[in-house]
C-alpha cells in the first residue's frame, strides 16, 4: 500500500470550486492536472529551471503513459498533498510514481512515464547522464545547491546578471540605484544548481563594528519557493558569524517580510521607502562560532 513515507517531495494544493463536478467531488480528470502541476514543482525542488535545462540537454520530455487508480474522493476546499518520486530511469524513459493524500489518507495513485526525445523529430534519445545523476541524487536526499561565497571579481558576473533581471528588469528599479561602490568590498554569495546555472545571489557588508548588513537578495522568478533564498541567507549569516559579527540586519521589501521572519529576523522600527518600494528594517542575532575541541 502506498504511504506518505514513499515520497520525499510533495506539492500542496487546495481544491477549487471549478474542480468539483455535479457529484460534489473532484472530477476524475483533474487529478492528471494535479500530478502534472506536481511535476513542475518537482523540477523546481531539484533547482532545475525546466525549459533552460531541456535546452541545455538538447531534448525534452514527452508523456508516453499516464495511469490513475482511484481509492477515495476529494471535495471542495480539501487540502491535498501530491507526492511524486522518480522510481526508475531506463535508457530513454523515466517512470514517476505519484499519490494524492488528504492527510494520511490515500485518495489517488498514479504512474507517469516520460520519454526523453529530440524536440524537432520527437524521436527518443538516451536520458543524458547529467540528468540521470541529478534525479538519482535528489531521490537520495543529496543537496541540490552549491552556494559559493567570494568577492565581486569571483562571483560578480553571475550576481550582476541575477540582480539586473530581478531588480532592474522585473521590479523596474533604475539601474543607477542598483549598482554602487559597495560591491567591490562586499562578500557575495551565489547559488548554483547541479548544471552550474546561477539561480540566486546576495551580499554581505560591514554596517558598523560587530554588525553586518545583508542586501541585494535576488532569486530567479521561476525558482522562488524552492529554498534558494534561505540557503543564500544562511551562507551569508555563516560568514558574518565566522568573522565575529554579533548581529545581522537587512532592509526587507515588505512583500518579503514573512520570508525573513521565518529565517529568524525580527522587525525593527517603522516602514520606509527605498527606491520607490516600501521596506522595513529587520535584524537577527548571530551566535558566536562554536570552538572546536582541542
């Protein structure tokens, strides 16, 4: 019997009004949409932007088989968890097993078989070794990110591209406000996935003696919600701790306040405007590094 323990990845959703049929239960066909949506979340959890990854691998995935088995019904407003795992990788195909749970109750189980193929001819191709390794590593619970810290000379190319995309292009912050002389002396962090793609960045400055300041936190729009921002934040906090800072503060956009609260930051003072966007100062105490035993 399939249980929640069979999965390390879950995509959570709430049943919407439009998904319920005249029998007042979720229409059977919508479960395929639930699984397909979970597949998108699975790629995000692996820190792999789907379209860019497929372009790099010079292929794409096509559904060869999709089967569902119904055990019980979901209703309007039910909160559902869709579990998904890569169960087997063949020469050119990969099998995903899925299950929809309401709490611990199994509602629907399913199987999705994808074939890796040339997108121009839709003829099957061997699953690339790099993709095979990424899927196997994810299912084993290995880290999906490599967060590197360093100087602007070392990481500036990727950090600049990410910040330009998020702050200048997406948020419409004037470019002259984004770039400053502080980059030259800051510690920068960039998160890379297993394919070497840069997904997020941030920087650490000395605000005052013993107090560090984190800023310029930016994550690709298609990778948000996958833990990348939290990983970058912790990498920068670790740098602050190791150099002896006792506190880290930042200016958070109000839309990101909840994220920083979950990372242990607390609001300090009143909201203010910065580059035309409402911000709030937030701070977090930093415990000193633990001394190693002699």
